[in-house]
C-alpha cells in the first residue's frame, strides 16, 4: 500500500462516516429553515481516481468484495449502505457517486445502486468529434447501456459528466458534429441530468459549442446544421460562410 486507504469493511469507519453525513444534512436542514433558502438534496460520495493502490483496502473482506464486484461494485456496495441508513432519517436525500475511469467499468456481479444513489458517468476516452456510433466510441456506449440497465433496476438516477473541450487537436475544430448522436443516446438510455465541463480552449469554437449544446439540451432532434449556419452568419457576419466552409472541410477530413 503506497499511501494508505479507507477500509469499507470496517464498521467503525462506516459509522463514523455515516454520523458525519447525517450531521451535515442536519445542518443543511436547519440552515434552510432559518434562512428560507432551498434545501439541497444531492450529496457527493465519490473517490478520486488517481491510483487504485491508494484507495482500496487489502484486508481479506475488502479483497473478497473487490474480486467479486470489481472497483465500482466495491464502492457502490459501501455507498448503498450509507444511502439506506440515511434514507431512514432523510428519505429525500440522494447520493451521487462518480463513475470515472476504473469506476466507469460496471460491477462484475449483480451489485445495483439504490434508488437514492445517483451514478454520474464520465464521458471520457470518447471521440466527441464524431457520433457515438463510431468504432472508437463503442466502449463508452457499452458502459452507458450497462449503467442505464443497472440504474433502472431500482430506480437510481443516471447522470453524465460531459467533457466539452478539445485537448487532442492543435487546430480549431468544434465538437458540435458529434453532439447530436450523444444527446439522443442519453435521452434513449434515460439519462436524467448533466454536468457539462466546458473550457475556453482556442481549438474548441467555444461559443459555437455552447450555442448548439443549449439547443440540443432542449431538443436532441433539432437541426444542428441549421444551428451552425445560423450561428456562423450571426456571430461572424460576412465571414460566416467561410467559417462554415472551413468547418465542413475539417469534418470531411476527420471522416
């Protein structure tokens, strides 16, 4: 073990964390009642994804769960326990956990998130320039489909952490051409919400991405080609047709 770990099989640790979480929620309830602000009902219980040796306990019980259920199953089993206990006191509270990199791989066994657990699947290692039907995107689509099926078994929410910036190319290329198929897939697989990470990279056509994305969030079937033309004409003025021509040449080159 390189840096230490949490033991998810340790009852003392479980009870300490549960009491801490109950205390936080109690404080939120009291603050909301006092100030009149809206009560938050989403709480995050996620592990970062830096080094598996850092996070996973090596005791016999934990190693057995990891072998049976995999990394994501190991985490979800623990979060499910927390969620079930909190539900007895605060039935409206929901617990989000990030399915990212090794945690994006679905459980190996029949572990299923509870109905007050939210799985936030990160759209990483996907080719956002093209649609999800591209061969490079099949692994991500398979994860999306499996998580959708797992969440539907008990009514857990599936949400997405969507990356909307381009770090792979050194020339201007927006992601809007691949967005429509991704958004349609999210709708078809019952995704309930998004966290969109957008960074103003020079290669992203940031404003165009945001413009198209806001329309797709409202209607995944909207005419993206029309939106791109409309944006280019209004944002770039007389240069709009030339920018649109550049975009079409680049997407043809990528295909």
